[in-house]
């Protein structure tokens, strides 16, 4: 009888995962806006052929990116580290791991990683085929 109980317990332990409810799929909206992070309204999408570009950017510790602007709507998600974004009008945004960003469009700005680990961000650009992702001052 003891062997029978032992076998039944083992069978229940092995079958428990099969009988359990599967994990639920979860989703969460990280950002949804009609304005960029500094409050500027987003521009209309271009009328040409659309082009989506996904870029993973890794900024080393204690590195400041050059001044630049984006001629198209783009959004990002910080995968790790921290990043401070500053516009030429001195609007500032501090990003940390897990934060989304709806980037400024056609505004000069730069990012700076003042932390001790690389700042990694994935950025999705929604523009027109062939358009540059960033523009730098001459």
C-alpha cells in the first residue's frame, strides 16, 4: 500500500504542470501620445513610401552624443542604463531602464550617458523611404 501511495504522489507531482492553467498573455501600453516628450505636437506622416527602421543604440558610460535632430517620428525603449536627453531650449528628460520615449522631431538635442554602464536603447523610426534618421549641424 505504501508503494501505491508513493506512486500516486509521484504521478500527481508530474501531472500537476499539465493540469495547471497556462500563463496568461499580458500586454501594457508603454507610451501613447500625440506630442513628443517636450510637449511639441508630432508632425503628420509623410505622403511618400513609408519606411520603418529599428535601431539598437549602445552609448558607452560617460559619453555625450553630438547635437542632432530627427526629421521623422521615432520612439524608443531603454533596455538598460540611463540617458539624459537635452534640447537646445534646455528641456531635459531623464531615462532609465524600462522607460519609453517619444522623441522630439526637427529639434536640436543630444543624449548623454552619465552612468557607469552602457545605455542601451531600441529606437523605431517611422519615416519616408530614403530619409536620413538623424541630421547633424554643419
